C-alpha cells in the first residue's frame, strides 16, 4: 500500500471514529490486535473508565462481558479476531458487563464492522447501551429467587452450600452483590486468577454450571 493510500485510509478512519463517537451510546473501537482503539464520553459515563485508562489495553480485560448464564463471551479467543467476509454483519446481542466500581449491568451491544481495507487498523466498533428488564420479567425473577420451601431438594442444596470454605462463601456473596471477578480481586487483595480458581471450586462443590446458578442457589437460601 502506498503512503498516499495509507494517509487516505487514516483520514477515513479518523472520520469514522469521529462520526460513531458522536452518539449517546458508548462507543468502543477495537483495533486489529483486539486492543481498545477509541473510547467516547458516553463509554466513560457508562463504564466509569476515562479513555486514557483503557486505550491500548486488550479489550477483553476491560469489558469482561459474559452471557446470561455467566459464561465469558469476551476473552482473548474472541471470534472477532478472525476477519470475516467483506459484507460481514454481526448480530446485536445482549451481554452482562461491569462498571469500574463493580456494578453489574445488562447491556445491548451493536457491532459495526468496517470495510475490509480498514480492518488491520480497526477490527470492529461496539455501540453499547444499558437496558433494563421488563417489569413482568423482574417479578418472575424475584419470585424464583425467593427462599425455597423445605424439601428434600432444598436440603440437598443447603448441604452443598455447607461444603464451601469461608473464603468461597465470601466470594459467592460478592458475586451475588454483582461484583465482577476483577472487582472481587481488588476488594480481597488477591489476583484475578485466584478468584477464577475459587469460582471454579464453588461451581464444582455446588454442582452447578454457571455463576448465575450458584448465586441463585445462595439467594434461595437467604444468604445465611
């Protein structure tokens, strides 16, 4: 590619980021190495990070998005690292994210894929907004999370909870408060890897498959 072509592409890229950044949605641009390339004011308002805190960092370390079951959808193995076809379209999806202070948020994410000649510089752009649950769904969730009646199943759940160590119970309680793995690590002065290991032990002992199931089990028993 000639220097003139590179210069022209840079102008197009700058204009694209300027245009997409002028939105009420959080705009997060990701470069070809899956690092944060641009971060607008709305992203700061939503997530709490200033642009200079996150630009240049791997996007998955900043976002830590998961699906409704608590399983990671944003990590170093992101499928977005594989360039798609020229007319690539990524479906809007809902994810669970966390703010800088550890607040859990339900997010709707629209992903814009730039034209092929720009993708070595900008792989994709996320436009993100927080969404709330319809009141009827909130009522259903509240009903399902009420303490369980004393049944054989609830007794078995209580026995599984009793298997947890004090530290594991503490981490499960923080998950129930909506804290992310990174926020828990900071709160307890331990590494994120240690938090992940504790969470895996919790899931094994409780015989569940996700953080959401583990938290629901705790809430059913009143977080005693």
